C-alpha cells in the first residue's frame, strides 16, 4: 500500500478567525471576521477596519448574509474582544490583502460604473465603439 495524502482543494470553512465579506444589509461590501459561532445559521462578527468608513460593529449575523474569503486570522481566541481582534487585524494586514485582491478591484469597478453620470456613461459607450 502507498501512503496517499488527500488534501481538500481550497475549502473555506466557517471558523473563528475567518475573514468574511457582508453581502446584504447596511454593511454591504464591508469586511469582518468571525469571532464566535452561535449556531449553524448565525455567527458573531466584528470588523475593526483601519479605514473609518469600513468599520463593522460587533453583531450577530446570518451565515446566508456573508461570503467567506480565503484569509484566516490565526490564533484568534474564541469570543475575543474588539481590542484583541483589532490588534490581530492590523498585525495580519487584512485591509491590505483585501485591497490587492481581484475581488476588491472588481467591486470597486462595479461601484464606479454604478455611480457614473449620464455624460460619463455616454463617454464609456463612445470608447467601447472605438475599440470595436
């Protein structure tokens, strides 16, 4: 018999320390981390971002309202306070990792397109016609 290592291919689990993005509600598009798993349908999150407009207060949220990211804050104690989460958040540079990701760049482009004026939409249309 041979020894075979079977590794999961990029699985993302809901775990304490997992960084998540919020998909709906008043904090749509903002980052937070899982602090505690309440039950299979709800988790406690905290989002102490270094950017003032990206802060998410500590709250319980449904797992259906979040998307899991590939990043985990290791060694985050279960039910850690906001201060401890903020220190580890800054230490592991979560905001920088997010800003460099293609996911964040795509969201930024969608937001920019969503907020165009009529004249800017017209210019985009003309540029697309020139390219084709």
